[in-house]
């Protein structure tokens, strides 16, 4: 799915989205370099720029960034559905090795593969998304 659903958002909605995405990524325990890679931000994006996304600055209006945002939202929603009574389990699941991903954790797959890793983890967690891309 493309970022077209984000094109009609107003500034406040974009700010809230960036803050929410950063909270999800922070809960996964990622460092600044990993955050920038996962979000497809320019190499060398300073930590202070990442801090701004938590505190009132929207993400750049870039299709690649919003494609990744959509996957992050899909993964977070699938984890909430899978562990509705124990939200910390979702973060734990992200960090445990998984045979489906070659005995690396879903988070490691995302950190090493970027968009492909996000898509693979989302497909694993969300069968509706997997059906959409693999009819």
C-alpha cells in the first residue's frame, strides 16, 4: 500500500503520527542509527532530529518513510491483537529468535533488511496483510 492515505493529513495529525511511531520504535529498544535506517531517513540523521519527531515535528513527506510507517503500524496492531492482555509480550516477541526468520529475531530482521524485513514481519503477524500481497 502506498502513502496516499497520509497525504490528506493535517499538520497536527502528522505530528501525532510521528510521535506515535517513535514511541513504538522506542519500545522496541532501537538506537538512533537503527531508527534512521528503519524509517529510511538520510544517513547521518542526527539524534536531535530523531528527538524532534518525538516532540512535535512531523516526518518528512517522503513516500519511503510513510511506506515504512504503515508497516510499523501494521506490526504494532498485530502485536496488540496477538497479546491483548499482556502488551509487553509483543516487545518480547520482537526480540526473540524465530525459526521463520532464520533463527534471528523479528527485530533483527527489520534492522538488517529495512523495508523487506518490515514487510516480512508484518506478513508473518498479519494474515490479512499477507493475503493482500499474496492473493
